[in-house]
């Protein structure tokens, strides 16, 4: 029987990172990664296939990390796991493992809406052929409706718009797009940017039915009208892919994802899980976290891979750090928004600042950066931050993330020694992270 | 007699930040800032006056923070401090203070080289009229020699080159440019970039004499040759401006800067000092730090301003975080380089990685980012990091700075939850900060 010390099921961000981490921490173990895709799409890059990057083939995860790290690869579907016998069945063949990592990812959520199975309704599948078909279809249509105004929805909307000659409409059921990641003032700005670019943004709007006979013809919405549509894209989130785990008898968590402890171990001592398929707890208070992101998957994979033959790492829970960009407009978030913090029962102090990301503000490439930091009011501990700006947002939000994860207080953030440069950053006198903390300190002091 | 609760001498990064911080922490105190300049240049922006920004008038610190924070301003030279009587003499007038902050900055260092007083030899003065004259002179010359290949030297060289029609030569006495901030491999890359842009870079070269009769004609260097020059720029650093402090009898430190404790208090209980004029201790081991940066000045000013009427903040010492850019090429550093760490007696483990700062690597704006992290080998504590990349370097080096200042271990850095996005950052699978830490962990493990 074929055998490996470590078998990993799944080849996306979680599976690949778990494999490389296992190699780093266990140089002498044999490692086998089994995935069902011949080629794996970079998950966060999928929207950019449409307009910016050009084709699925240009958005592939390379196999070089596998080769360089002496990790075997089998492309096959795993159909069963025998926890007792410690084997998996892949492409009809039994393979023995000592430790198993499940990185089976997620599947697009399908809404309980009549008509979602009409021809011309697309989900966002992490599949090269599917996305090739998606792109082909785009060349034939003129009216696209996107259901869901989260990250996936707005990124697809903008990329589809770039292909030209189409109307693009986003339908969002909540009062604002992106409202699960940002406070209202940031969401409103994002909606303005989308509208300026020519996207019809319908907020506070429910989709009642996708209409058509055989093929999609329109989307009936809660105001009673029907938006004409010859293509519909579902961007309403993802559900953990737990079929294999469930069949194998592994315990599922509250959200139906695979239950894991903080070492990423499942209910079976020899099986770990990480990424979209694994249940997540929040860094804040340990509540269930609904987030599914490749960056979270990678962190969890680094915990799982390191812990296989002896625990050295604990997952402190999901902070939630993400960014998005539409044209030159970017948003980043780390940890809790003000609304989330209040909803979770925290008393908060908030510091918001806005200023140029260069100094002087006429340096080339300058744009205005807005930063909002949310602190717990009694202890001063940083709960989260949000940033709106240009392409500096990706790096800046990770500075905030480091402060959040270190549970820094407003005082510690205010004393954060940053580097500054006219061509690269805001002025040291008005560095946003530091100044937002100072403002919150003033607020806390005036209350006490 | 005129009087203010708090008097601040100096209006650059330290003075302005100290004033605003004082207002934030003491809403009811009267604050008076005295500076000798009618208009204050943004210090780090001075090189960019030449080519990018266009004139000194476009590189001014605004007075709006003073107005908004109800801070009085007097433009006058302070000629004396009476510590006993708690008064300063400004423009011939006596002004009483309760607390005094010295933010008198620094003056350009002048080398012990014959000929530095010839006409056509310029230092980098933080003075609008001086820089206007400097720019005027540039229109009349064709051969510029810059003495010193540190940040100021290379930024001036590149900006002067942009004005066109000139040869520009940098003469650096050390084996490499920028070698007080970066390890050799980064310095070599920077030198290559400067040479590609057309700058003649002479390393390991001492200036013996600036030659000319009345007016500069050339620079004689250690290989015996003389570089022709009709303009010479000194970029060899700065010395603390301590004249007032010394006259007032305040104690000076080992480097001749104003001695301060970790609350930024001088040897007089009612006088604080911050910025270039104040002595600095390193975050690492508390040794004397020679660094003089506006970002450090701002942090120190936030300590001084907060502590005037009751200590709430401690300066943990200077981490040293800085970045520079030449065209699209940027370098950032935080904390100790590998060489500095070794010179200071640390045993180190190093992780270096290189990869694109977008994912996939063909996303617009992608460039290759190289990151090197240096850890103390026994404890795993992060001592410093260096980055070479594009304009993402400014934000990214501040993420490293947060990790350094929190004394995070390699394990903690590897578990750092970062946000990623195709258009803004590296892939989560290969996030440089995390991967460099993993490499160092492997190194530490294989040794033990």
C-alpha cells in the first residue's frame, strides 16, 4: 500500500502552506499532498482574472514550493477517510498516513432564491475550467447583476466593468456594501467610488427571484421591479466543504465547519484541519468567527503543520485582517470595527484621522489616508482599525494588525516608533497610527 | 512680563509635535512656541525641493496645527535661558515659563577638510533662503560632488541629477553607501541603482581637500586624483545644536547632545529636551545611539509633551526605523542590521526571503520585495529587519518596527496574522515577514 508520514488533502492556500510548514518543521518526514485540481487558482486573485490579469492560466499557484520542499503530489479526488485504519482513498487507491491534514476549503454559498439554477447564473468556483467558461460567457452578455456587495461582489463588479460594453449592478441585502468588514462611513465612501466608476449599487435590497425560462432574463428585487440581466453572479459567501470529514465521523462545530482545538487538531488525534473547512474562533472573546480568507487559512496551516508530531503552536483566534481595492481606492481592516465592538459589548474609545500619505502632500503618488482606531475604553487595548487610502493600505493595515495581535494599548500605539519618508509615508508629526491613538487617549482621559 | 505655562524653543518636527502633544495632554495650559524661522522647512523633504517638489515654498510645515490647538507663536531667536528665574530671552524680551521644552535641533556637521569654506561648498541647512540660494546655484553649475553617501547624500544626488545637464558624484569614505543603516547586500544594490541612474559612486574613498581659489574647483580624493567640481554638497551628518543649553548650564551627554532621562527631562527639573538636540539611547542595550531623524524627534516630543506636569510616558530608547527611495527603488530598515547585531555581541539567526509584492506576480505595480529579519539566536527575539522593494516599503517596514518594539519572537512573527490582497500585497502563502521568521526558526532549530 502506498503510504506517507503526512498526507494533506487540498492544494490551495491552506494545503500548500501546511505542506511547506510540515517540511520546515519535520525535515525527515515523507509528505504527500493530494488535490483534485490539475491546476490551482490563486483564490484571492480570481476576480482579477476577468479584467486585470486576463485569464485563469495567469492566476495559478505555482507547484515549485512542492518540488523544492520534496513534497509528493497526487492529483485525484479523495473519496473516503478510514480514521481507524489511518488510510485515505484517492482515485480508488488506498494510501496510509500517520498524520492527516484536511484543507478541503469551501464551496460558494447558494442562496435560497428561486431561479438560481437558471443558465447564466454563476457562482465563484475555484476552478480553471469554470472560470474560463465564466469569461467566455462575459463576451456574450450586456447586463450583469451581482448578488452580494461584499469583497467578492465589488471586486467582480469592477473587473467585469473593465471588460467594457456592459451595465453592472450590485444588489446588497444589508444597508451597505462591505458592512461586515467596515463601519458605515467607509462603506458609504466605497459605494460612492463604485458608482463613480459606473456601477449601479442597490443597497438595502433583497433579491426575490432570478427570473427567466431556461436562461436568466432578470432579477426581481424587493422594490417589486425587475433588473434586466443576461448574466448573474453570486457573491454571497462560502460554506465549509466538510463532506469528507463528515463521512469520516469527525465532529463539526457550531457553524457546520470542522471542529478544531487551538492546535488545529480535529476530534481525531491524528487528523488536523485548517483553512476554510475548519471552524474559527475570534481573537476577541473566542466567539465563533464567520471569516474565510486565504490569509487566515495560511496562518492556520502554519499552526497545523508545526504541531503534527508535537505541539509548539497555538492559534490565538482569528483577528480578521483584510483589504480590498477598486482602482486607486483601497480599504483595509484589522480586528473589530466600532459597530462590531459595540455589538460585542465593549465600551469603546475611537480615534479617527485623515491626512496625506506623503510629506509634503504634493509629493508624487500622494493620496489622502483616513484611519480609524477602536480601543476598549477602560483598558485602552486596541480592538481594531480601519484604513481608507491608496495602495499604501496593504502595508499600513498590517502595522495595525501587529498592534492588535499584540494587544497594544493606546499608550503603546502612541509611542510606536515608525519610520517615515517624504516619498513613502505620512509625516512623522502626523503619522496616522500614532495620532489616532493620541486622539483616543484624549477621549478616554476626558471621560474619566 | 510675558509668560506661558509651557514654552517650547524650536518649531521643526520635535517642537511642533511637543506643542501639539502638550495641548492634547494639558488642555488648560497656555503654550508658547518660539522659533527663529518665519517659515519652517519639512526636514525630510529638503532633498526633494531640488527636483521633485520644485521650491522651498512647496516644502513648508503648516502653522495650522498651532492655530487649531491654541498655541501662541513668536518668531524670534532665543538668546538665553535663566533656569533659576525660569525665563527665556527671545528677541530681547524676557518671557517666563513654568515648564520649558528645548527642541533646538541640529546643525550640519562640517568635516575637518581643508577648503570646506570655499564659495560653492554647501551644507544642508534647514533654511528657506539658504535652500533658495542652493537651487539658484544649481542652475549655474555642471559638476557636483557630494561628500557622504548616507541618506542625505544619495537623496540629494538623485534630485540634483533630475535637474539635468550635470555630472553628479558621491564620495563615501566607508566601504559602502548607506552602510550605517543596511547590511552590505542592500548597500550594493542601492549603489547599483544609483550608478544605473547615472551617478558616479566612489566608495571607500576619502576626501583629502576641497580645492579652488576663492571658489571651489575640485575635490582631491584618496586615490590622489582630483574630481572637477563647481559645487560641493556636504552630507556627512548633523551635530546637536546645544549652544543655548550649554550656556544655561544644562548637562550634556556622552555625544555632546543634551543629556535627558527616559522621561525626556534634562538636568533641570523644569526643562525637557527632545529631537536632534537631545541625547539618544538605543532600544537595544541602552547604548548611545547616534541617530537623528524627524520620526525619532516626533516620538520623543510625544514623551516630553505628555510628561511636563506628571510622568505618564517612558522613552524605551531608539529603535531606529527609516526608509529611503530613489526612483521606484526603496529601502527600509528597523532596529539592528545583522552587522550591528554581531558588532554589539548578539548571536543571531537570520531569515531572508524575496518575492513579488502582489499576487499573482503579474498584477499591475508588482515589484520584487526582499526582506531580511535578524533574531537573537537563543531567545528568538526579533532585533531588526531590512526591506528592499517598491513604494510598499514605507508601510511594510513599520509592520517590522511594531514587531521589533514589541520584542516579538520568531515564533510570534511567524504567527503574525496579516491581511493580503492581490492588488496590494504579497501572497499569504509567501508573506515575507512570516516566511523570513519561519526560515530563521528552522535555522535556530537545526543549531540546537
